[in-house]
């Protein structure tokens, strides 16, 4: 019952966004504007407010990062080796399989299941998420297809508004300063707009992609939704110092569908088709697989 209560509102808003985009009630320009204010204001404010009130010592465990990012590396390498062997060149498919939609799906899922206690661990993963995976893919693409690594683009991953929101929240937390109640209420209101807007944006963005479930797309989606969380579940059970809440958060983050921003790394028409198909399929299948993972970790 708890799994259904957590997952249904998330996918209901994704479907709503899909319908709005498909029917053009939310045009491409409108969707872009909503995405801008969501990811440059609402979501950074949510992250700022969450980490400002969190217990940082619990979330900054090296074991927490190892339990998540070692499986990230394994999935990234395995999928890329197979895809490279099949196509003979670098592809973004390993990135699709290893890059979870932790912001649009992970945050609302963990917030509804565990509240602020679980979000602390989400924030710890998000600090390194885009920078780690986008850097991995950039170096792999440079090695596999003779592209040049763009150092400035990598550094921009550290300057995006969500990382800035996390950083400012951590500084406020460590400083011990108190925000005036009236200002904090405004911050809270802005943060409350983040999750519904983000899910509608996700649905609207998916409406632009056609679902073509090729064998390749199925393989990438299953690696994302089954192999990745299974590795995190196994490894987090072996490493010391991780409580059950932390372990559950890591597994559910790994079980989230692929992030749509991976589309930015598609360099050819073939890549665009395969990446969009894998992202759409993983999002659709996550409506089935996520509740199963939630039951496995005790919800």
C-alpha cells in the first residue's frame, strides 16, 4: 500500500505532463520556460532548504558514495563495452544505463517515503552525480571516437544552480545562522513548487520522443532498472557503516529511470533514436519495477 501511495502521484504527474505536451497545451516554448524556472529556482531552493536543516555528518559517509558509485562505474563500463563492440564506436548508452533520474523521480519518491531523513542521502549523491557521470562519458567519448574533452563544459557541471543550492544550504547548515521565519516561509513555498513542476516537465519532455522498443533499448532499460539497483543492493549490504535507511535510498535511486538530460550527449541520428527509446522505455517500465524494489527494501 505504501509503495502504491508513493509511486502513483509521481507517475500521475508524469502522465499529466505527457498529455499536456502531446496535446500541445504546453507548447515547446512554454515547457522550456517551466523547465528553466523549475531547475534554476524551484529545485535549487528545495535542495537548499533540505540540506540546510539536515544532519550533514550522517550523509557524508565514504561508504555511502562507494556503495552507489562503484555500481555506477560497473554498469557504465559493461554497457559501453557491449555497445562499442556492437557498433564499433562510442555511444551514450552506458551513460543512459548508469544515469538515474534522481532529481525528477528520486527526490519526490524518497520525500514521500521517508521525508527529510531520506533526502539527506539523496543530496549526498546529487553533489557528485552529474559531474562524475558526465565526466566519465566525456573521457570515454574522447577515447572511443576521437572527440576533444571540453574542460569548460565539465566545470559548468559544478556551477549549475542545483549544485549551488546544495552548497549554499550546506554553508548555512555549518554556519549555525538562523534565517528569519518570514524569509524561511518564502523559501519553503518556492521549494514546494519544485516537485510537481519537475514531474510535469519530465512528462512533457517525454512526449517529444517516440517509443521504439528495439532489443538494444530493452537491454539498456533492463540494465538500468534491474542490474544497477541489484548491484547497489548487493554492495551496500556488504559495506560497513550503512544503516537501513541509507541502503534503501541508494537502491531506490539506482532503480529510478534514466535521466532525460542524457539526450544532450547523442551525437548522431542513431544515437538519438536509441537513447530516446531507452529513456522512454525505462520510464514506462519503472512504474512496474520501482514498486518491486520498494517491496524488497521494506516498503
